């Protein structure tokens, strides 16, 4: 094939592609309501949408040892990844320690984050009971709840985190 024939073929293919794209791309299909619901799992500060299930710190300790300690260290002390325990009273110092107990303003958003993002290499693999138990364990380690407290959709939103008032609400400019 000559250079001229190659050029004509390339222009022809480009024009055919442009004509096909003129009425818009034909990628995929609309998501079903069920597919959207499976990914629409956000839990905000008020706890709306928390799933059924429950967990205790004792149950969470077992889950943590099996699925979290490799990255967050024994009892959430950190290494190689983030420290999850301690740090209360350090946020206004020159060396703030941001942990579940010192930084997070709402226990419900801890639940949301753990359920959607942990464990790192298997995100969204924990059952709702495991997430409730892990959050209970982290809250107990940080002195936020008592050892026997059960975390579920009713109790978790009532937990008062130490840094609840440490954030300024966002108000868009008008």
C-alpha cells in the first residue's frame, strides 16, 4: 500500500469514527436501582442508613487481630500504618496525633469509613456485624465507650466523640 492509500484509509477511518460518535457514545447501560443501592452506603453524622447488626468490643478485638493488626499494630498502636488509639489533647499542640479517639468527630463516620475502605487490600469485605464490632473495639480502646457496650444502629449515633465540637461546619459563600 502506498503512503497516499494509507493516508486516505486513515482519513476514512477518522471520518467514520466521527460520524459514529456524532450521536453520542454508546457506553454501557443505565444502572439499575438495585445496583445503585449496593454502592449507596454512605453513613453521615446522624447515622441515617446504618444497617442492621451489632457488635461488642470483645468481638471487635478478635476481628482486629485477624484483619487489622498487621497494618495498624497491636491494639491500634500504629506501624506500619496509621495509629488508631490515643492522642487525646494533642490536636492543639505542635505535634498533633490524629486518631479515632482524638480526631474523629462522629462514631457513625468511623463506621462508614471502616465499612467502605477497610481492610485496605479487601475493601468492603467486612460484614456489618464485623464493622460494628471493630468500631466498638476502637471506641473502647480510646476510652469512649465501656467494655460491655453494644454498638448498633440505635447506639452508635448516640456516642459522643471527644472531638465532636472540634470542627467548624462548612457554610458555602453566598
